[in-house]
C-alpha cells in the first residue's frame, strides 16, 4: 500500500488536471477506483505540478521584480533560487504530512485508513492551488492566486469519498483537515524562511514591542499574528474532540444565531428568516423590507476559520476605492476587519465587520444611506456576539 516505486497510471497528467478542475465529482470516482502507489502519485503528478508556483515566482521576480507603494526591488538570483528550492521541497514535505494527517484522522470521523488514498486526496485536491501559481509569473497578477481556494472545494468533494467517511461526519472531517492544511502552510513558511532571507528586501531591525515595520507599507503586529495562529490550533483541537465525544461543536447553534435577528430594525420589518449549521460553522440571516427598500442581515459563526480574520487584522489591512457614484473600503478598526461599500446612484450598499475574530456580521441591500446598514449591524448587538465568543 505504501510502495514508493512509480507505476504507470492512466490518465495522463494533463488529462487528470483538466478533469479534476472541470468535472471534480466524476473525476474523484475515477481516482477512487484506479490503482496507484504513493510513488506514482508523487513522481508522476505532485512533483511536477508543485514546481509551478516556485518556478513562476522565481522567473517573475527576476524579470519584473516586485513593487508596492512606490518601492520596488529585484531579489538576488542566488537568494531567489534558494527560496524557490526551499518552497518546492517544503511544499512536498507538507503534502506528505497532510496525507498522513488525513489518514490518521479517518477513523476518528468514521472513515477508513488508507495511506495511498490519503495521498490521492492531498495531491489531487492541491491541483488548483498549484496551477494558480502560474500567475506569479506576472507580479501584478499575483492577486489571481486567490483561485487557489478552489482546492478547498476539491478537498471537500474528495475527502469523504476516498476515506469512506459517513455523510454526517464528512464536514467536520473536512474542516479539521482544512485547518490542518493552513497550519502546515504557516509552519512550512516559517521553516523555509531562513532559505528565503536573501530573496526579500532588507527592512532593517525594526521589531519593536511586537511590531515589524515595513517602510512604505506599515506595521505587522506579531503578537496578533501569533494569537490568531494559536486560536486556530485551539479551535481545531476542540472540533476534533467534539467529533470523538459527541460534545457540542465549536460553533454556536443556528437557533442561537437566529434568535439575535429582531422582528424590526428601524423602519424595516422582517419578512423572512433562515439558519443553517454544520460542525465548525453556523449561519443565520433575515430579510427586511420597508416599502421598496429591502436589506439582508446575516450572522456567520466561522469558529476555527474565524481566526483568519485575526491574521488579516495583524497585517492592518487597509484598502480604498472610489468611483463617480460611490466607494468601497476595507480597514482594520480596533483589531477587527471592517468592509463597507456604497453606490449613491443605485442606493445599494453593504456594511460588514468581524467580531472577536470569530463572527462576521453584515447588512446589505437597497436603503436610504449607508448609515441605515450600519445601524442594522448595531441593532444585532456586536457586544452580544463578542460575549458569546468567550
């Protein structure tokens, strides 16, 4: 089962990558049934595609350099090569460790241990992430690497099928695996950092009181960054314990969130309400109407994944875009991410804020002004949600 000798396995790499991206459900069935070995998956697939992000980053950095806010730099060739090699090696190591975790966790979520299939899950679900790395060739297109998130969907489809997890435990199994993958990524980055030292511009010895200052960019709160990582680890442990003991999940119940949505908010009256939940997450939303105006108010308990907003806050995220009729901005306020948008012409807008690095509370729709959306968020009681996060 763990034979490291490569064997020929249909289909070819290009056909497999195309199929897993365009028709993942049927392709996972094919992957589940086909013979394979750990060696064939690594040598014939993972080792080839995993090279795309580091190679694209290496070439793009040397050809175009990097720049932000008027500051540009081009890493030294020696440092860039070292960084690319480190990224490649540790991504493969991380892939194997993730497969080992998938296999180890399987019985705890009612699944069956099978290391070859665990490697299949880890490798083939990473396809989108590896292929999206091609955008690193052009640094200005680097934002498109967000397409890597499609790999989470591939994991969601393939994990329970190949590891034989029952339907009622498939979601917590997937969520715990995703959290583990994120933590592995952060760990791999930290381990590989010494190899990347010459690939980044020198910013001096600027770590003061837990902050790192980057000229022209701002500060990174290292304490918040560390705290967010620890929260993710803690939430993952709680989720795993809940799955084993049958204890309440990390997330609040959908009914608890739904109870926070009032029948009226200002001049608006509630017309419909709904909620849903799963291990590791819950959501409740309501529609409100006042004449021709309407808005949707939504509460999301992100549980373990909510710590990711803490990472964003640690980087003091700020962005602003203005148009002829409105604006869109994201900022960090009191350690929480806040996003708002407004179009004066259509009177459409949205106001959303994270709470306690766990919940997301938002109001959106067609209203008189942005203040009505802000008032709707306040009417829910952010302080109540913050208390529930304790």
